[in-house]
């Protein structure tokens, strides 16, 4: 069961034009990248949503896309988009699942030197959880190193490629999912991490600031470059999550790249 507390922390963190984040307190075990099925009272079917939080926090956080006006009203997404006062304290049943996770199930963690994330649109949802977890791991290892007075460790190299579409209706930076969190996480990683945005569509491009933004489609070359030097790709894992055509294309490119083991290229087909 999922009983939200009565304090303000259980209200939506913030609202965007197209997405809303909902959080609730619940003691449940999950791995970064997994999803939950939500069973909501009086609704005929559960709703599947990717967890965007990390196991180290007591919250279950979901990024829920706004239902279309033509969508049925009795859906989990529509229920979650109600005013907070109407859904707080509601008890829900949840089921956790999914094998698209960090760390990868079939790859020894000690053999990973570089992690490449390729995200498209809402495909960022599982990847933001993974990236947050990696940053937490790196910070913990750094604290342990300082405490033990050991020498510097190489640490993980992280490359994050994110394709978003702007619209004439004003999809600027406020419409980019997890923009501020991505900025903060990559800043924490420092030289070990990089974040690149690829913006398509006819809308206004968000304020670049300190970000690397390309006003074009993400290309095969972009993905290949992110995989690192050929001789070091045996230590690379690549996660791809986006729309169908994009996911299939970049999974194939990464698997065929020189020096890459195809089993180290992982994808989630959520559609």
C-alpha cells in the first residue's frame, strides 16, 4: 500500500505545461531505471510509470505526461493530474518491475569505465534515475577515498546525449524534462561528465547558458563519439531510451561500433 504523508513534501514538486511530477512516501525496494504499475481505487486497469527517483530517498517520484483532451477520464494519468487536495492520502497498490537498470544485471560493475546515456523526449525518465544514482555513488566513493587518504581514483566517465523537440507554442527550457537536475548532476561530475542537447522543431531554443546545445538532429557520429576511444570501449556501457525509430537506430549504431560488445548496449522499449 502507498500512504502519502500529510506534510507538504508529498505535494507535486512542481508543474510543467506538459508533465507533472508526483511523489509519495513508500518503503519499497527498486533499482534505478525500473517502473511501477499503479493500482488506483475504482479504476479498471493499472497505469505503468517509470520511477524518476532513486532508492536512497524515501519517495517514489513519477513524471506523468498530461493526458490529451480526448483521452478517457478514468485513466491513471488523468487521476494523477487532479488537484493535490483530491488525491493526497489515497492508498495505492504498486508493483515494481523492469530489467533496464543501473547497474546492468549481466555486466560486472567493476568492469565499467564509461556510461553513455542516449535519451529522446520522455525516454529520459529511467535515465535520470540512473544518472542520479551514479552521481551519488561517485560522491560516496570520493568521501571514502578522502577518509582513507587513498590516492585519486579514475571514476566513471559519463556522457549524456539528450534529444528534445521544441514547439511553436513555447517549448523553451521550461519544457525540457529535468533540465535543472541534469545541470546540477553534470556539474557535480565535473570533468568526468558531459551533457549535450540536440533540439529539433520550430519553437524557441532554450537559453543555452553553460549547456552544449545543437540545433539539429542527433546523429550516428554523435553517439559513436560518446562511446569513447575504440581501444577503451570494452569498458563502456550504453543505455538508449527514446521514441521507436530513434531507439532502434542508435542501438544498432552503438552495437556495431568498432570495439563495442553488443551485450553492453541496453535499451528500453516502453511503447
